[in-house]
């Protein structure tokens, strides 16, 4: 299921033994554009620390009831490695975090989820990373922080990032929702991370390998739009780009 990050924000989080409050934001890496952590807003519980939940622990998203089931107990979360709320997520922290839960490291292989293109939840099917598979260094970004970044097409600015569309099976970011109100009032369009050339974090700008005119003529996205495979096929056909559903193992080089 494809769902907006802002829609998920505020969903209740249900641990195995009770509710742990709500979704606050997400951290994703800028190589595969995959969600690496859900950040929980725990209010008066676990004060002054960020509570991160890996997609490895996310069992199901219930859109009708607006909650996400988590395969962890409150005690497991409380005893997990602590991360100060004002500090970035370091590799040292991630190694301690993944070691604590015993999950296979997503940075330890050539695919979106390390040795696998998808999240493998069955521990009996996990395998050790091959020595030839070099680990890579992820750079985590906040969906809240990237929202508002300007979009730079090949021939000029075109809008800004309004939201992200997430696949709740692979937890990949499939599209960025681009608001083009300053150029074409009211129109919103979708851009795949596959079409991004680079990001200037200093300039707060996303550079994409598309022209302004091609974006203008692309299928319009609206809040009422259903992100069906038919719509996605038309979008990719417009840009003459293959769909991610044909090769779902990599987002970036």
C-alpha cells in the first residue's frame, strides 16, 4: 500500500503490550531512499530521548483505524540503546541498536535491506553477509527537515517538496509530492527518487533530471487521487522511465 508520510504522522503505535503513543516523523537514507526509522512521539514516556522503531518491527499499518502494530514490548523499547533527542543518529548508535534487537544490518549488503531486497522477518531465513559484500555508510535525513526543499529541474526551479509517498511493504519512498503553486497554481505532481540527480543539503535544493515542461505535462496528482498501478504506469510512461516494480532492488547507484 502506498501512503503519505503526513498521513502516517499521528498514527497510534501499538506495542505487544499496549500503546506507546504516536508517529512523529521518519528517518530515511539518501542512497536507497528507504525509511530506516520511525520516530515515536512518546510525550511523558522516555523523556529527553528519541524513540526509534525500525521497519523490521512494524507488523501492519491499519489505515482505517489509523494505527501501526509493532512486534516489540514496551520493555524492549525502554531498554533499547538511548539516543538523545538533540543528537543525530550515528553509525555507532545504529550498530548498538541493531545489535540489541538482533536484526540484520541494512547497510551490510548490496540491496535495500542489506542482503535482501525486502525486509525478511523470519529469523530462520537470515543469513550472514558475505565477506565480499562491503558495508556502506548511510546518511540519514528527516522527512520533516526535507519537506520544503526547493526542486530544481534541468531548466529552472519548479516547486518544493510537500510530502513523501511511502510503500508500507518495503518501506521505500516511492515518490516525492511536489507543489508547483508558484508556477502552475494548484497543481501537484509526483517525482520518483530514481529521477533525482543530486541533493544540495546546504542549499536545501533537490536537482532532478527532468525539464520544467515535461513536469508541467505530467499526470496531475491530487489529494483525491488513488495511487493505482494504472496511474503509476501512466506517470512512468510519460517520462519514459521503467517502473520500480520491474526492478525493486535499488533506488540509487
